[in-house]
């Protein structure tokens, strides 16, 4: 394999879009959670180190998921033999090293968060993702921690709580949705995910319930005077409207291609929700 193809494989296994979203999430968290001044250097360090943690998490996930990916996602790097498991493990270690080093440059609490999330990502990939709902909750927590991490980097962790809860709920729903999409491979591999244990119908009801709670939850910060009217208008017109559309489509069509589309819609809507938070935070840069 030539250098260009090998480099492309190393980039692809990190899932660069997800890594970029993690970078943007932490960067935004740092922007909306400042104290006395905007600590742009610490925000950048947190964003890069968090993105490296996410990349490493995706690599180790693919390392442990080779057999199921041969069924569910044969296009991925290791099943296609574009990278060996040994190479993936070495790449994982390198990404972790740089993530730890950068986190140390921020502060001790930031380093502790990177250490804890790194451990959770490894345990999730190794064992927890195969346990009904437990793995989904862990992923939701890890996603929400990106906001706490950005807030901790600038010394204002409390301001990251609401965005963290929003991200947790969106990603909990998305993870269960992805498990429905992967149900065939998970059954063959003996993974006891929520859809495998309780069925697709109950899984859809669970996802819909999470999204409906989320729609209600998104209005609360405005009434508590956490965010301003710009947040409220953006959320009602765009974010919550897309959530309503998502629930409608979820009940109408459970074909794999539609589930994939809805999964991407949730990802996009999380970014739109973060935009609403930014607009409503009275931040001047």
C-alpha cells in the first residue's frame, strides 16, 4: 500500500468528522463559559486534546469491533485490511500520549478529565458497549463531558452543565438508534444491546421518549434566565422542529438507510443546539 493510501487509512479510522465535532464542541464550551477573560490558548489546548481523545476512542473501538464490523460496517479500515490491528493499537497509544501531554498544559482538573474519559472509552469499547443501555449511557456521558472539559479549561465548570446535559440526551438517543441499525451483526456476535434484548419497537419508543423529554428540556434555560430570547427563538423554530420531524420519521421508516439518515440528523441538530446556546449566552468576542 502506498503512502497516500496508508495516510488516508489513518485519518479515516479516527472518523475525522466526529473528531472535528468534538473539537468544535469543546471550543464552543470554552467560549460560552469564560470567567474574567477569554483564555483562548487554554481553549485551543482543550479542543485539540479532546479531539485526540475522541480520535483514540474511535481507533480502539474499531480495534475491538473487527468481527462485528465485518458484518455491519465492512467498509471500515481494519475489515478492509487497510490497517492491521497492531498498527491500530500503536496509533491509539500515540494519540493518547499527545492528549495527556496537552491536557497537562491546561490544569490538573483538565488532565483528570482526560484520564477518566480515556479509561471510560477503553472500557466501553472492550466491554460496556455490549451491555444493554449501559454502553449507550456511557457514550452520552462522554459526549456531555466535552462541555465540562471546555468549561473546566477556562475555570467555570458550572456553565458547562446545561450544554453537557443537552449533548448527553441527544447522544443517548443516537446511540440506541445506531444499535437498531447494527442489530443483525450484534445478534450474530452475541452482543446484548437494548434492541437485541427488548426489540426494535421498544427501542424506537425509548428514543422517541428521550427526544420528547429533550424538547421540553430545551425550553427550561430561557425561563430560568440562563440564556436570552435569541436562544429561545432559535431552539423553537429550528432545533425543536427538527426533533419533531425526527420522531415522525422514526416511526414511519425503520429501514437501515433511513436510520442512518436520522442518525446524521441528530448529529447536525446537536450542532444547531450548540449554536442556539452560543447565540443566547450574551458572549462578546
